């Protein structure tokens, strides 16, 4: 290690001091840039050399490895987002696993993994994975262990067997400026956190089974300014007994474009959802503010409860609904009904039951049992293998990727002010998308 570190580029900063066998070659408190392959032949080898505050900078190339980051405050960055490719070749579960706090993953592509493109987690079970491609949910009575603070930025995650970007049992993080497609479960997934203090913003999720999914993700959970277009389902927020911290509560879904989520050339999720913009299943006390929800063949917005967890107190406010099969539909196939779900200020054409804007208006509807109805739903086409999803086009680059030092990830991210989030235009983030709105 001493010989290698003697060639590295020093990065301005402090913390993460020297010591060990390389003492004398790395000044105390210095941060370095470890270049792949110039300083280390693989990304994994470079990460193993890194200390807190270091930058691992990866040159263009295709890297057939699974990278696990267990050192806090390391930045992993590609020199070119489209040309630095971590390719699992369908032989490994994860492309990048973040298992330490304060890590930033930036400006690269992860593809062809049997489970996840990027996994960020404090769960030992999730890091290990479980047989049958379960994704490694926590089981038993052990307490939840959170990873504290993370950043995933300017990442392309495509054609992965479960999730493109997966934050599970992780808090205080940001997923931003990223692109996901070909997720056989969902493009972006946040699960099992309370309070989450997670911001998902300015991302494109298309050609996935589900664009964004939040399961048991509660408290300071923000999904804002994303393009969720051309999936089978645009967005879901739900409660699930497979994960801990049930039920899901208190997410803010604001300023997103959620459109045309009925693409046939997409992977088929196990529950078969198709043609839906937003689905709430057992989620409560969520706010849906100023989203543009259009062109979803089944329904723009669905509230349901398929298990024993009710959907209570969701507020649907100032959203623009156009050209959906049903704009807002509430349906409860089991005996579990919700209470206090209400609407205010939305542009609506058709609701099920009829006249929901009047009968479930906020605030007078906020304490009432939620009515239910049914509607004729279009048949879902068969999905395609996630490996057959169309490749993404070029995506925006991290600014000054090769000249900027390591990224400092805050202990707690700045949370959005919802008052400043506006209704998005139909062209939101269209330049980087394959699927255009109709």
C-alpha cells in the first residue's frame, strides 16, 4: 500500500489521518485521489485503499465487479457517466453496495445485476442478500440498523433484476440527477426507514415495472421534481409486512411528472400493476402536492388496501389530472377501508366513486370513512425480460468530475420547502428521456 499511496494525488481537506503501513507517505489529515486503473487495477482494489475523505476516480471502461464500500466518507466517482460502466454480466447480485455512512456514488453506470444496481443499506441481511433474489429483507426480532447519510448522484442504473437504486434501512440521504430503467421491480426504491429524512429529486425513471416505490418509508420522506414517465406504474407508496417499521406514513410527493405509465416493453412486476400513475396501498398521512398526472390508461391515482393495513389521512392537493382512464379511484378489495383521505384544488374529470372532489373534500372529509368503488380496468400486456429493455441515451454529466475533489455528504440533508415546489411542465427532464409524453 505504501508504494501505491506514494503516487496518489493529494486532495485538499482534513480528517481521516494517516497511519499504518503507509505512514510517512500520506501526510496526517491529507485526503487523496485514488485513480482507477492508474493507481489500482480495479474499483474494488481502489475502494479498499481509500480512507475517509478520499476520492476514488474511475477512468472510462467496463468493469466486471461488485464494489462494496465499507469505509465512511468515501466518494466513488466516474470520470464519465456513460463511459464508466460497472457491468454485472448477470453473474452478481449488486453493482455497488454502500455499507458505510457519508459515502457518495457519482457519475457512472451500473447494469446487468441480478438484484440491484446501487444498494445503500445499514442492514447486514441486505448486504449479504438471500437465496431466491429476495433482496435480503430483515427478519426476526433484531432492531433495525440504519446507515446514516448517503448520496447517489448522476448515476445511470439500467437493466437490473430488482431495483436500479435501492436505499433500504438507510436515513439522511439524497438520490438525485439519476436515471433508472429496466428495473424488474422498481427503478428507485426507498424502504424501511423512520424517520427517513431522504430526498429523491430530479431523477428520470422510465421503462421500469414501477418508477419509484416507497415501502415502510416514513417521516421526512420527499419525492420531488422527478420524471416518472413510461413505466408500468409510475409511483407507489405502501406498507408491506415483509419489511419492518410498518406502516408507511408521512411522505411528501410533490412537483413530479407522472405520465403515460402503460408501456408494454417493460418488465412485469409480480403484482401485475399496469397503467397506473400513483398507487397508495396501506400508506397514510401522505401529501400529494402539485403533481402533473396524465395519460395513465387505468388510473391517475389509486388508493387501496390489499392487506390488513388501511390507507388513512392522505391529502391530494392542487394536482393536474388529464387524459387518465380514471383520474382518482378508491377501491378496497378487502374489509380494510381507509379514513380521512381527502382532495382539494385538483383538476379532475372522472373519479370513482363519483363526485369525490365534493364528498371527500378537505378539510371536511378529513375524518370520514373513505368510500370505495370499482371500474373497468384495461388488461395488462405481458412484460419483457429486464435484460431486453432499451438502453438509455446519453445523460448529463457530474460537473467537473475529474477536477472536483471528494464530495462532503451532510449528516442530514436540507429538506425541501414544499411552498416553493410548483406544478412541473410536461417537458420536465425530457432531454434525457427515451419515452416522451403523449
